[in-house]
C-alpha cells in the first residue's frame, strides 16, 4: 500500500493489523507475510504489526525485570476522550480523535501517580512489548547520568578516555557532554526519507536492516562508529544524530563492565518494579542498539515516565539521583537547538538525550520515530506514555496533533476536568 503526496495514507481503522490479518495462519498466506529480509516490516501498513512484534523479526536480548513483584499502578479511571484541543494547523480535535489520527497503538496517562486512562489498538496488548525507537535514547541518557553522578563518567572528559578505539574517528576530539547533548560535528546524516542517508548504514550495522549482497560496509555497531567522519566543530550546535547515543552507550558499557541490557535491568528495570521484561534488538555480534532498540510494555514505559516526574523516586526508593532528572528538566541551550529547524518545537532544547519544551508547564519528552513517546508535565503532575505506528517516520507528522492535545489535557486535569 503506497502513499503519495496526492494520496493520503489509509486511516488507522483501515490499516488495523488485526483486521488485515497480517501474519495470521500456520503458515501465514504469502500476501499476509511480513519478514525482515525483504524489508516489508518497515513498510506501511505492515509496520503497524511489526512494531509490536520485533522479536519475531530480529535477534533480541532480554532486560530482566527481576524476581520481585510488579510495582503498583493505582487506577482512577477517567474518560478523557472528549477533551478538546486545536491542532497546530487550526483543526478542532478531541483526545480520542487524536489517538486515531496519529495511528496510536497504545496510550497510558498517569495523573498524580494514578493510571487514569489506558487504551490499546491494533497489534498491541498490555503484556506485549512495543519498540520505543529513539525513546531508547532517553534511557541511555539516564543511565549515563547515573554513572556521571557516581563519578564513573566525567562529562568534560574526552570520549577517548573511555573508548580509545574512537581516536581516529569523528569522536576522536569530542567530549562526553557533546555526545550526551548531540552537539558533535559529524558528516553523518539522519534523513529517513533519503535512502542514501547514513542512517540506513547505521541500521544495517545495528541489525535493523538486511545486508545487501554487494554491501562491504560495517556490519556491527562498533565498526560503524569507528568509521564516522567529522564535519564542522564540536560543541557549536545541536544536530540529531543517533550515532552519538551509540557512542554514549559504548561509554556506559565500558565504565560499568556490563552490557546495556544488564545495566538497564540492574539500575532501573528491577528497582522500578517493572511488570514485564523489556528487550533490545541486537546487532550481528550481540550488541544492543542504545539509540533505538528498546522494546517495553506500555505500562512499564509509563512507570519510567513517573520515575522521572518524581525526580527519580518510584516504587518506594530513589532509583535515579534527583540531580540527574533536574539537570535534564532544566534543558540545554535553546540557541544551539534553534538552527536545527524543528518548527513544531519553538524555543525547545535538547539535554542528555531528552527533548525539553521550555513551555509554560516545563514539559520534557522522550521521542521516537513513528510516534513513540514519553511526555512528562511536572506542573500538571501528568505523564503520558504512547506507542504508535504512524505511516510517516518524522515526528513533525505527530506533533501538530499530539502536543496541543497533551497541553489541553494537562490544563483540564489541573482544573479538575
């Protein structure tokens, strides 16, 4: 099912993967088959099934939840579906319409720590992990922040103090904080609509794209990072490039002596009382994609958002040091962010792998392509966790609808609505 500028994509209802019968039957019929090798898992509407079933497509490694009980998520159900907003394009929209308009697979809203709204669509179920795409980056950023707080990582230190293998790469003269805030000067490009963009080389390296027969480039994450070339100066401007996060993940592994999956399990997943194991997709030598490979259940994503809203405290314990969360929430330098041209995020900044709105509520976000996200609104005491399978990768397709809806909901909750 192709989409063009003159032909709008089919609606969420028309592309419901359960209705369309993707991967049903033993075996599935050829016209309902989704595979990794032919790339169909990245096509729309097939991706509406794939993002909730990554484990059937690529190798993964578990993030163990531990042996303890799941932390409680007290419920106070509140039907917020009729709350009205106006999109950035001037269209009236209810919260429920927003979910349909943006191909939502699942949404969980917490208010003052209580689960007030939870809905699932398409292939997603409460117990099933859904890929977070670049929401993964924000987990990597928090893990790095924890290690910084323990003086195991010095943000001012050269990257090569921790990973000397990167000496001859673009990161050879970068400092850790420049990687954390994505202010490195790299030749690497990340343009999802350009099949020649470097992001496709990264996906081949990290295991999320097949290796063509004539391909002679890197086939694992480490080799891809070592090959990166510099362009421009470090520290001058924000530029969103996933390779920064994969370098940060490499640093986290090196200083902790743990895999990323072990580190996340030990530092966040177990103490948080996650309900289900999470998992990362891995490259051909078993290395997790720290920039886009984490899949979690929706409720566990919400638990992590609530941990952040509570300055790192959740499940009766301090999991993330409060100064790590406070540093993220303060944000980075909006002047370094502005040249990147995110028109749906005016006045925003980027700090340690999180997007900071600097709006009237001080909201900050973890964001992933196709509509994945955590939205933390400290003033409204609200957390929104959302998984989606939008036909368009870039969040410029989601923001005009979702962000006004989130603010309208926040204001309604503050007013007792």
